[in-house]
């Protein structure tokens, strides 16, 4: 089964400082999300956790969930530091335990962005320990 990965958006967050964080943004329902530059728009399994920046048009607490689609069952873990609720941007770290096709969901209030990602093997992670 191939993974129906979500394409990147041509749109960027309205804040130019946030928009300059990455060239690879996903966008939907007033929420943007981008992986840190070392990943070049690719998702990786395993340690270290991925650094992921979110931007929302509404203030509130960011909730991140994710589940593997092929086969379903595994879940990811996410850390969302506090103190950013009044800003448009929100840093996070996401640890995807295994490669495969994953749905990652970020929600703020009633807004939700779902991204389907083809997560690559830990051995390909550009920041992994040798």
C-alpha cells in the first residue's frame, strides 16, 4: 500500500518571522505546520524527536495526536511546551516510533489540521546518533 501523503502548501503563515522557519509547510483550517530545516520536509521515525513548528490563527492550547495507518495501531508521542498560548506560533517535538504511513493531527480550539506523512526509517534520520 502506498501512503497518500499530504502535499505541501504553497501558502505560508501570515507572520513573516514564522514563515521563514521552513520552506515546507502544511496548511489547513487556519493552522500551519512545518518540520525544522534539517529534515528537508521529510518525517523520520525514532530518536531524536522531530522539531516541528505550528502556527495558528487563534490563541489556545495546541493538541497533537497521531496514529499509524498501515497497519493501524501504533501512536506517536508529542511534547508541547507551555507559555506560547498567546502567540501565533508553537514549537513542539514529535517522536514517531516506527516508519510507515502516519496521520498527524494538530488542533487548537475548534480548528484542526490533519497531515498524512510517509515516515522514513530511523537509519535515514539526519540528526540520529551514529
